[in-house]
C-alpha cells in the first residue's frame, strides 16, 4: 500500500508502472525465499500486502478509470492501440496476461509463492496462496467489466488445480471447488453481490476443473465436491413467498386503498404470478423478466407507502431479490450437476454417479439428512428438469476428441428415470400404478413437442442401456431385475410420457386463447401481400386513372368479395410447436389473385373475340387514339405471345421507359407508337390476350365492406376483417354445430364437432367493389392455342 501511495504521486506513468512491477517482483523474490525456509508468518504478511495492493489498484478503477488503465495496461498495448485499434483489442483479449502487466505481475508473485510452497511441501502457504487468489477473484467479481482480469485468475486456478492434484496437495479443494461455491453462493464474507454477468465464465472453468477431477480419478476431491454442493452452499429458501408480504403492506395499512389499487392494477393477479414463478427461474432471461415484473409491482405500491412502510418494503425487497437471484444460480448449478453425471457416464466413472446419487441419503442411513437435492428424486423432477430446455439450449458440452455429449445426456436422463421406477410395485390388478396413473407435469409446448419426438430414440437407448449389466450394477441397479426395470417399467413409462404429452398439446390447443398481437400481425401481413399482388387495382388507379373510393358510404346492394374460412387457431398463438410463418401473407396473396381474376373476367366478358392473325389489324382500329391502347397478357401468354416478336421490348431492356405500375412488362411497338403491355394473373385462364381502349374502360369503385350490424372497428383499410376463436365465442360455435356445413358433418357427432371447433378460428376477410363498365366499352380478346 505504501508503495502504491508513493507511485501515485509521480507524474511519469511508465516509470510508475515499472517501479510498481519491480517492487512486486522484489516482494515475490523475498516470499519465495522465505517460503522455502518455512517462515510462514513473513510469507503470509507478504501475500496480504500483494492482495492489498491489487485491491487498492482496483479502488482507483472506481474513481479514476483512465489512471487505472495507465497503471495496469502495458505501454506496448498503448503503442499498438494508436496504430491499429482492432488489432490491439484482439491481442488484449487473446493474451491479457501480457498486456495487463501490473495485474499479471501481482498475481504471478502469488503463483510463484504457491509453486515454491508445493516444491517445499509447505501446505499452509500453498493453501493461503490459493485463498488470496480466491479473495481477489471474489472482490473483482463483485464489480462490473472485469472479464479479462477474472478470466486470467480462473486460468491460474485451473493450472493450480492440475498441479495440486498431481502433487496431492491439500490446496486442491480451494483451487478446484471452493472459489465457485463460496463466491457464487456464499459471497466469501463480502457484502457486495456476485455479478451474474460472470456466471457463464465461472461455469466454464468450474466444469473444466470437475472434468479434470473425474478424468484423473481423483475420488477424494470428487467426494468433497459432492459434499460441498449438498451441504455447503447457501440458498435462502426461507425467503420464499416474501412477495406476498411485500404486496400486502398496503393491505395491512388500508384495505380500501388495497382494493382500489387491485381494481386499477390487478395487484392480486400480479402478486400471484410472481409467487407462482419465483422458483422457476432457470435462465437469465426468465430472471430478468421476473425482476422486471417485480419492479412494475413496486412502482404501483411504493408511491402509496409512508416513510416507515417504505423502510419495511425495502427490507422485504432485498429478501425478494436475494431469493430470486439465488434460485436462478441454484437452477444453473443443477444444470452443471446434470452435466457432471453425464460426463461421469462418458468417462465410465460409474462409482462417481452412485456417490452423486447416494451421498445425501444413502440406502442404509438411519436418519433423514438435510441439504440440497442436487439430483432429481422423483419422476416429475427429472422430467421437468430435462425438458425445461431444448437439448441445444444446454450450454455445457464436453466434447473430447471426436466424441459428442448428446448421447450421454440422454442416457443419464434415462438412468435417473429408471432409478426412480425401480421401486414401483405391482398393484392388485397386476399393473404399475406409478406408470398407469402418471400425469405429466405442465410443460411448455415446445418441450412437449421435443418429448414426443424424443421417445422413439429414448426407447432404443433404453434397450442399449439394459445390455450394460456391469455398469448398471456399479451404479446401484439390481441386475437380477433388469428386464423388469427396463422392459416392464422404463419403456412403457416412456410411451406413457409420449401419450401424456400428446394429450397436453391437444388440451393447450383447445383451451388456448388467440393472441390479439398475432391477430394484428396477421392483418398487416394480409394487407401487405394483397397490395403487392393486386395488379389490376393498381392499373385502374395509376394507369387508367379510373379508381373511386366510396368506402365511407355503406351499401349492401353489391355482394362482398373475400373469404370466410375455418382455420387452425394455433396460427394465432404467441407460441406453438409448429411455426406459422407468413400465415397472413397466404391470405393476402389469395385475395389479390381472386380480385385480379374477377376483374379480368368482368372486363373480358364484353370483349370481342379475335384471332392471332387479327391482332395488329385490331390495334390499327384504335391506333389513331393517342395513349388509349393497353394490352393485358395473362399468365404464360405474356411470354408465349411476345417471345419471338421483335416489336416487344421487355421492361429490363436498356433505355426503356419505366411505368411504376404493378404488372408492367414492357412496350409493344406498333407503327412507331409504344403500347404498354401488362402481365396479369388469372387463377384459371392461362393464355388470354386483351386489347383495351382505356378511354372506354369504365372505372373501379371501392365500396364500404360493412354489412348491416357490423362495427366500424372491424375495418382494416378497405377490408372487413373478423377473426373469432370458437373456444372463446360459444354463440358462434353453437351456430356452426346447429347447422353444420358438410365438412363439419364429416368430423362426427356433435361432441366431436365441438372438440374440433375448439381448435379452430373463423377468419372472415371481405371487401366490396364494383366495376362500372360504360355502354361504349371497347375491348378485344384472343386465346392462344395449345402447343
């Protein structure tokens, strides 16, 4: 500390850095020498000075980050940064030890002391050297944006772990396990919380350490690991349900005020949702969403509290946040433990799996032991845990060589299920009630789909596992009953799971409400693709200048044009196991295609039919009318008719005048006059050419889409749009069942019809328009022959 105070008074930062590093190295030299001489008090004091120096440097980081960087980062880095910023940042991330010179120097002195202690068998100093690294790690991980420093410390601990285990030194536990459990869960005596942004990095190095322990058959340290996870981590379960206490502060103060807030903001509902989900925070996204909901509750309640109540609320809030965060960290730990079990299976350390399963409550125990259940103890626990994430959402993989990890995750899951089913007994009917009566816990629809599609593979894996008698015996299975356990219990249970998952998906399908957000998205998709494909409408408006908007005037004299369809309501769920991408786009395209075809038919029915040979003679009839001729070519007729004509110039030719009108395909040159050609689409007629006099084409009039009794709110642009879920509109359902259309009658009796309709929506999309054709309409049509 005295060294640092002197340095901070100097102006030359490079000189400061050099002096600091030399001083640290000098202390390191002395401590290494004294370690070998077993002068432990001197060494312990020296280690403390190094730790204090590091902490002091990071205090500077708080109030003067520029000075901190100058003190810690090497001049070589700054020189490189001036030349190439990206390259400098890459090198810093790749080799932080080289460029974070002052920090690296300090940590390396502790490592030097550790190595000296190992070589001189000074176990007190080897332990305390690791403790000091852990203490520094704890301090840095309570602050944000220290990733490079933290990873450097974790790499050092990984190296120390290997050394300690190879040399059988008692510092191995502190280097491999203690730092994770005590920093992440127990705060290591600090008031500041561990920053969750480092959790993934901590998980990575912790699992590295465990893999090494398992691979090297370090049984004693593995047993210490299991003991630490079961008995040694702090998860404040006693804070469960504190959200109720927080929400009821106002209730105890003023019932009338509470009821008023409940009416305005649904307090009871908000509180219940938080309580129901506070133990299911197994991803950081879920935790953040949960805390956001709590903040919304807080924003409603806090303004209505007096000073004393605010103090109480703050105390409760600390417990709530502590509980939620600890639940997330604990659920994350269970993912690591699951990966450890799968890795033990891969490395054939079957006795380790047995120890992991039996440690908390051995079969010969005379008491019920407290502690954490780090492996699932029931079917529901195992299934809820495994299927709460998709296989590829599990971040911990243990690829070694060309081996994967997926198979071992699946096998380990099956072993957990088989372990629980071992105790299932036949009932009086000769059946296993635990299997026959099993009701699958409520799962997300994506996970249900995963389950259904996984079962066949699980059954095949179960049959493979059954052949591994030696492995199963070592884990603790009764090898005399493997046929019973696997053939009569596990495989039937897996098939039961599939059946239950299918039932649950069906129930969610029937009972789920459609999302108004998805309804609005659907409507936007319909409009977007309708206007993209409505060529005829665009031609009437932009080329014929013959479009009239009368949508404000209601009329029912003209039939509406559109669709009334019963479709799958799952397309309107926020989440479903089948993806309905662009569902509304399909409807928009169909409406545009229908409108185009209708208008083409209406125009063509009064056109005089001509032959191909009469085409130019027909053009000549109206050629003296400037800009009045227009040609429509339907579907493949556009290419069939014009492909060999030198008079036709497609729109993509160089120097061709463009018309910003949908369907415009090019120009037909006739006697020096350019006639626009439009490519139009018809649902049924492929080979039709129309020649039209646009001055005598008439006009397209858009009318109100509403019928009598329909609401203005149902109008979207020019359309009436109404989307009704049968399960949410009983009146509509009864109308259909009372007078069932033919397709519904084919479903079966009324009960089956009801069940079917509960999974459906009625989609109605209508517009109303009129094509007004003048008496002097002039148009000609020809049909191309086959071949």
